[in-house]
C-alpha cells in the first residue's frame, strides 16, 4: 500500500485525495494537537476524499514512521519539510515561502501555495532528480568528534 502523509497546521489546506490510474491512493492525515482542541471541527466545510483517513495526532516517533514510509509529504510545517529531506521523501510545501530554502534549491521540496491545481500538478508530475546532497551532515559526526578527541588528547 502506498502511503502519503499530510500534517498541516492550517486544516483548510488539507488537499482532497485524488485518484491515480483509477485507484484511490490511501493517505493518512494526522491532525496537529491544537486541532483536537477545537480548531478542526466538523461542519467547517472541510472534506476529505474517501482514501484520506483523518487520524488523531501522533507522537513524534509515530509521525517519523509515517513520514519515512510516505511516497510524498504535503505540509505547511517547517519542521516536517526538513524531516522529509533527511528521510529522503519528496515534500510539497503548501506555502509560498519556506525557511528551509536549501531543501527547495536542492530539488527535494516544492513550494505550491494552496492552489489545488498547483498541488495536484506537483504531486502527479514532480519527483526529485539525482542524489540528495548532505546539507545537514553525513551522519558520521559522532565518529569524527571521537577521532578528533582521541588524536588531540594523546
């Protein structure tokens, strides 16, 4: 099963689920905690396709599992944009600008704003090309620090 993930701070930005090849693509749409406190209410005119499951807020590690297994992440969360990059998952950001400009310039994050046609076009046609650059390190900093300490403390 292909899993997409959306976590949005502004529920009006939740995109409808679309169909690809005649089959619905299942999606999990975890709400952020403040939606549970009342911002995300039935009757506000928000609808989701039948292939979108609005689920309760998830803990950090559960969100990471959802993200890691996603085909694409649609979000307006700055933190989730960076997490998508680190996990190697394409990210469509439902904003006009981002604080993580390096994820956009490296080709792993696409800004679409909130226009449904732009979101749909990015989801259906855009995929990152090439290798992901090591923007935030290569995962070996602890080893390098230990090597420096051992060398300098001898």
